[in-house]
């Protein structure tokens, strides 16, 4: 966790950006991202110089050539604000745009870097703040960037909005990534799912850092993210870098237009919250996806894409709007039937409708499925999440102390606390879903199993409310004769009371 002092510094810089005329939070983070990348380049150059000094060899593959020393962070940070502003705007950013040969996606995403910090004073203030951050501390770097990302308080275009971190962590924990996984998010945005998967692997499989082969896979070929928003690509790449991933595969791709495009059957795990803003024109959608499901709806096209990208045996956890679960169009029913009949549908976790506020009030669920191409669905596990630890209004205020939030809280939860945070229970029951206790649960409980036969009988409806049974309180039904007698008795008492009142007044 970052300290309150560091948070307050970021808050002050954030306020300065707004007062300086930059009101778009994406642009604020973008400018900070550029500066962090510039500092990273200087740190890499310093490492190369130290290595050269130790080995008494020339610096190999230098980032800054002779005559470019003044472009290094460690040099221009000491300049007067006016000089710094001129060097960064007129020389450092053009240098970034021409940068090549770094062997990472970060360089590619800086090709159209624009310097939009409006004043020398603001630049100087931001540089001073970032210079205080210990960049060698991966945890601090990652938490710092996550805190900045949490300040994105407006929905993006094309249906994009930030997935709450605790929902991401729940999905990752349920999927339990392994060191040999190939993990993909085809609508990665700020790379929240990929970052959470990397952190989970570090905690549960320390070998990804100690085993040479696993470490290389972790840093260079495990994580894959696509997006068609260049700003998101830059931010997502920096998020990965600051969480200790050296060279993730984060690249530009309009996933629904290009379809699998050579990546079919490549990934063993997909984690995603794809945009579901509406529909595409048939002309702009991938022909391969339209063969799978004839529709313009983005949420259905993304599901078809995920099935193509997964290798046989590959697993997916994806957030979908409720309409996917019960929509009556041919495309909706066809896709649900494919998941149940041709693949293995593992679970449907219903989320409360306020989870994505203030960005959207849409009701959603998480689908968990495995690509088999040969069926395998016997029973589907349903869970009705009624509380995620935060208020379900636009404020999304925490309802519990920090140590009791999330799916793996550091403090135990009592039954009363569970009513405000169901996520630990989701994870616990998911781990025992094959047990007799879980299979024997009544459909009046928060989680229960539904057989494939029952799902088929409803036309492949996957909405939880279709199967959940409501407990009705028993009512003591009385005979009408007794009710009439009581009413007559009550009327007599009222008449007597009125007569007494009348005699008192007279």
C-alpha cells in the first residue's frame, strides 16, 4: 500500500492538472505515463553503464547516444523549470517518438507521444513528485499507478469502464493461473486483469521468479492484451511495467474486426470485461466471427471471439451483461447452446447491479467456461452475489474496514459481516463445488447446482432468477367466520367507546 503522504502528493498534482486546464483524467495519466517511461529509460541506461564499468567493456546498446545526455531524466530534472519545460517539450518528446530498438511494446506505444503539460511550473512539480518515488520498489510502483488509475471517474468511449479491482481479483483467484498459462485479455484497457494475474502468480507460484524458464515466460510470453485505444495501450503497458513485467505483449488490435487473426487456439486462460456498448455494422465485424454467430451485438461477438482464441482445455472468466443470459434472439440462444452443448459451462456468478457505478448501472454476471469442442457440461454452478463490500450507489463507499474487503480478506468475516461482503464465500464455495455439500444445496440458498437437463428445458436460459427458488413465509390462514366474528367484536368495542366519549362531553 502507498502511504498517505504519497497519495496526498498525487492528489495535489492531480488538482494542479485540472486547474492548469487538463480536465480529462485519461490525459493526466497519459502525461504521467510518458514521464515515468522517460525515467525508466534513464534507469536502464544507468544499469548498462554500471555493467560496462564492472566488466570494463563499452556500453552495449545504449539508449542515449553521445550528445543526448541532456535528455536523461537525471539531467533535466535539475534544470530550472523554464529550461526543463523547453528541453522536455522540444527534445525529449521528439526523442520518444523516434525511439526504436528497445525490444518492447513500450517503445511502440510511445510513437505518437504528445506533450500537453501546459506550464513549466506544473511540469517541475510533477517531475519532483515522481522523482521521490522509489522506482526500484515494484510494490510501490504498482500501487502508485493503481491509485492513479482509480481516479478515472468517467466512462470511456465504446462502452469502456474500469472494472473494480476486487472483482478482478475474485475472477483471477477463481481461475488460479498457473506458471505455464498463456493469459489473454482481448479488451485489456488499463491491463487490470493481466496485472492481477501476474500478482497472483508471484504470490502462489514463487517459482515464476526463481526458475529461469518460468521467469522468461512470465516476463516475455505469458501476458497478452489487445485494445484499439492507443491511450489505453500506453497506460496498460506502463501498468504492467511498473508491476514488474518486462515485455508483455500489449498491442493494437480491433479484436472484433480482425477476429482471431492468427491467434486462434493460442491461449489457455482468458480474463476479460469486454465493452458491451451496443452493436457493430456487419461490414466492420470479422467474417469469421459472423460465421460463428450472426449478430451485431458486441457482447455476443466477444464471446464467439473468446471461444476461438482459447486452445482446447483453455478456460475463460468473462463479465457479460444480463441480456446475454436470457436474450431471446436467435444469436443469443445459439451462443448459449454452444456453451452448454459443445463446450463446458462451469459457472454463472450473478453480480449486484451497482457494481459498476458510477460508470454504469447495468446488471452483469461472470461466465466461467472451458473450451472442449466436445461438450462436458453436466451441472452448472450458480452464485447470487448480493454484496461485494462496497455500497451499491454512485458513491461506492466501503462498508467494512480494509482488512475485511475483497475475496481474500486478512481478517475473518462473521455471519453478519458476510451480508456486506459475499466475495470470500464465493471463492470458498467455488473451491468445494464438486463436494456433496455444495451439490446438495437447495435452490433457495446463495449458491446451488443446476443440471444440464434443466437448462436445456428452459431453452438454455442462464439467468439465476430462472432457477432460484424463493422461500415463502408460512401464513396462518384463518377461517372467514372467525375473521368476521373478530370484526364484529371490534365494532362493538368502538361503538361503546364512542358512547362513553359522548356522555363525557355532555
